[in-house]
């Protein structure tokens, strides 16, 4: 059930709904239906349902001044978890920003037509081809600029499998330098990328790879897609990411590794139906959709990647050290890299974002780590990891 509204004002609900709570409420009922589920789905959903449950492991702190004791439960660390996923994004944003070259970057999106989407859902191993084809498209064009120089840009590709309505729509978001380093030239600014050419090259490269992997049975559809899309598959660029640290962090958090749905988009849940909204891509019109909770699960879990599948990949100058790497200036200074590294643990995050020190006792003393209790799946640690010592 879909309703469309003009964007005059946000339709907001005073009550907030957590995806974790919705799964906790009806997941067992959904599993009982016998819907085929990948191991990665069962593993990640179990993790988010039990995220923050002290029985799954916790650290015990105490105050040696007043004797107060505090339990700090372990989180699930799943990227599918909206809470832990936010931490993952922040860590990833800092890691990516530490690699970026001091230059303007272009945001490019490589899409595929609806006719191809079922292939990638039926066989998720084909998702690798989206990375390979988009990277080959970029490398080939930069190489053609000057073959003797063999210019290499730096770019980072992220796979998104979801559209704004949560339906299956795999595509690649790429952050690429507006410049490249050659065999002789340390740096050449290249602000213009011919998207008409990229569309056709992206189409040809991807279809050829799919034909190679799927065999002759794919040839008929391949020929048809060339006729249906004579201008190539849609490739478009969003506004440039300026060469400053703040913009890079904002970009990366928005487009890299984020959960399929923000919890703030959920307007209502009554035990049977979930109501959520999204802004339609074509006209930015707000759409409110009400679907059964089991359909809501189906839309979310399809976007859980298989174990060990890398959703973010580095290419060119960002993949490894290059001939002129030492001569290029980085966006993030050494002092900023040190700051992020020193303040990446849970205590510092709470202190920085909310101004709350979770280990500050009511008496004003700093609590100390007493013990760590882990589940049987992990094992009891004899000594806490270094960050726990540091945070105390």
C-alpha cells in the first residue's frame, strides 16, 4: 500500500520505532514460515536481536572510592545493526579519509537496468562483476588519455543493493579523484569525465563479463539490451566533493556502508504492519508505504551481504603505493589521523558526541575494569584488550 504526498512538511510520529525491536517481536514467526534464508541472514539477525544483551557478554567496572558497580554490555558489531552500523560507518569514514589525496573528488554512480537485477539476486557471486566492470571502465578511459603515461586515478567503490524504497537495485557508488598520476607526471588535473562514453563502455564491459560467466544462454538478452539501451547503461555524477576534510567525512558517511534504512524513516509499527517513508528519486516526492512486517523483513534481509564479501573496495592510487605516492599530499593531516585513532573506542565516542563519560562515577571518581564476561562462543578473557585499560 503506497501513498504519495507533496513535500509540505514531514509526516512524523512522536513515537520512535527500532528495527531491532521489530525483529525481536516477529522474527521467530517469520522463520517458522520456512522462507529460504542464507546463513549470513540468520547470523546477522540473531546478532542484532541480542545486541546489548548482558547475557551475551559484558564488562564489569567498579569504583574503588564508593564501591559502585556498572555492567557494560557488548554490542553485536554487525553492519546490519543500525546502532553498530553507525559506529562502523564512522570508523570507515575515518579510515577512508586517511587515504584521500588533497584534491577534488567526483562522485559517480554506475547503475544497471531492471532486466539484469534478477541475475544478481539469484547468484550473489555475480555482484563482484559490478566492481570489476566499473573499475575496468575507469581504468580504460584514464589509460586512453596518454598510453605512455598510463595515468592512474585513485577511487573507492561501494556497492549498494538497495534503492530508496528498499527494493533490490544493485549499483556502484564511486568516489574518484579529479586527477591522476602517470609514469612521468606526478599529478595531472583531469576535471572533465565524458559520461556519454562512460555509459557505453560500462554497458559493454559489464555485458561482456556477464556473457563470459553465464555462457551462451545470456547472448540473446545481451543483444536485446544493446538495442534497448543504445546510449548505454545509466551513469551519472553528483556534485563534486570539495577538497576539505569535513566534506569528505560527510560524503563517506552518507554513501559508504550505511544501513539500508534509517530508523527515523519508520512512522508506525502495530505488530502486523510497518509504515515508513522515502523520498522518490525521480521527483523527490515523499512516499509513505505500509507493508506487512514479513514483507518488511524480506526487503531488509536481502541486503545483508554474504560473509567475507567486501562492500567497499580500493583501486588505483588508493589500492596500493604508487611510484609518485610519496609526492602527493593527503587530505587528512597526521594530527587528525592520530586524533581519530586515539578516540575510536566506545568511551571516547560517548564523551565526544554526547558529553557523557560512561565511566565517571556519581562520586566523581573514574571506574576501573574489574572483569570481562564472555559467552561460551567467545571464551572468557584473562586480560581485557588494551583499549579497555586505556579507557579506564
